[in-house]
C-alpha cells in the first residue's frame, strides 16, 4: 500500500507507465456499498468478512490490469489488514495479488 497524496489526473499513470486512453466500464458493486456501523461489530463479523471475500473474488475475475476502486476506509482497512484507516479523499496505490486473500482467514466456513 503506497500513499499518493499529491497525484493529479495529469500525473496519474497505469502500472505499465502508460496513460489510460479511456475508461472501458464503470461498475457499482453492492459489496462496496456503505452499510451501517453495526456491520463491523463482532456479532456481524462473518457477514462483513464474507462481503469482503466476495469483493476479492470479483476482483480476481476482472480482465483489467489497472482498476480504480472507490470505497470506505474501514472496509479497506479490514480488507488489507491495515492498522490505520485512509483519510477522506486519499489516493492510494495497491498491487493486488489474486493468489492471496488477506480476508479469507477471517471468514469462518
């Protein structure tokens, strides 16, 4: 996870070092929608981590090499196993390894 606080649209480039010419699609995922604060309480932990695991599965199935994701800091804190939350409107770069699911150890099956 790398902070990129001063990134502007003109400076943002893909991981291959090339500017994306267009956005091919925009997807709104229910797995990223804000829920209530009650969702992150221990009693609801399995449902919450299952939702994160579902998002990780969706992410692994995508054909794109570079994906922009917008969501809430608590969600990403838990998904990425961070000890801190992102600030409002922060820009971060994360390399996703589809063979690793950080959240999967937390989901009881």
